[in-house]
């Protein structure tokens, strides 16, 4: 009886269909085209620098920040050599101040190698996303681009102190889960370039210490955690992420604390009721 029920259920189940070889080829061609569409580089900074999450006046140049230890004159000369004059006027090169909290006008952080962005309002190179993007690039034989993204992360560690959440100035205090060594090994498995592999060791060591020392390391339990080194609301959230009533995420959290009694934890750690401030 059980066997008959099983057979009947199988017969009633819709037959699974798989893409045909033609459809698979079309998908692969679409992916191949998309790598190009989502790639950003120094040659198209006029497209890479604008940030959909930060509002700017029409025609206002988009800031592109260089690390304080970067060769500004040399970088500007190289950019003028690859950018049309009209595109160069659409950006404004600036040097990062000593501390992230001194930045009042947020912009793109310079990276020397091409990279792939997630797309849409995310027009920058992200830490977490880039690992999965690189897996696809390696599978699709886009080795130069995959290595360039890895080299950009090595550059971020050397010049910005860590692999950033993404290469915008408001991410200078935030990192993402560490996939650097996996990305390095992914490139090495394709190139077997021992000289390049050896050159990555200082960055690996520095980033390892970033995650295994306080404040990321909680010494009492021996585990590391996510930790934002900055203070206050995320600038991109305040600027762009608002609901139909014009409220940001922080406005809604503050409103909740103001109108609700919370007994599960000490609200005073997060909300000053007298000042109505987070």
C-alpha cells in the first residue's frame, strides 16, 4: 500500500525541467556581459565616483579621496592620462584627513585596480560581496579581474588599515567578515605565482591582528566580533534610507524607545530618554 501511495505521489508531482543547453549558453553569455557592465576602474571614475546613497547637487563634482600616504601628484598624473578632460572635471581629488570623523563631505576611496560592484545603489567594491563575485570571476576565467580585486584588498589594508565594508569614506570605520586568505588562495590556485603569494603575507598578518585584538576580540571569551570603530548614525542611512514619512532607521528606533517600555535589557545603554537621543 505504501508503495502504491509513493508511486501515485510521484506521478502527481510536476516533472522537473532543466534549462536546455541553449538556455544555459544564453545565461553564461549574460554573465559574461555583466562582468563588464559592473566593472569600475580608474578609467571610468566619472561613473564609479557618484554615490546613489548620498545626495549631491546636479553638476557638482564627486569627491575621490586618496590615502594620506598615497602619491597624490603621481596618482593625479596617471588619472589625467586615462580620463577624458570632461570626466576628470566630474571628480574632485582630495586627501583623507587624519581621522574619519573629520570628513564632512563623503566620497569614493581610491583603489588602483579594476573591481566589480554589486550594482544598483551599491556602486562600490564591497568586502563580503567581493568574495562571492571573485568565485564567479575565477570560474568564468576572468583571472586578471579576480586578482585585481584581491590586490585592491591588499591595498586597502596597507593604506586604509583594513578591508573596508566598501570603498566609501563612511565605511572607513567598518569592515566585513574576513575572506582575504580564501581570495588569495583562489588566485594562487590559478596562477601558482609564489612571488605574489609571498608578497601578500604582511597584509594577511596585519588583518589577522585586526580581528584578533580588542576591540574586535572579546578577551574574556576568546571570540572576535563585528565592531564599528566610529560613533553616531551611519551617514549613508541618514542621507538616503528613509520611509514614506521621511524617517530614518534611527528615527524609528528612537520613537520605539520613547513610546515603549522595555524590560528585557538596560535601554540606557542605547537611548538617553531625557535627551530623546540614541
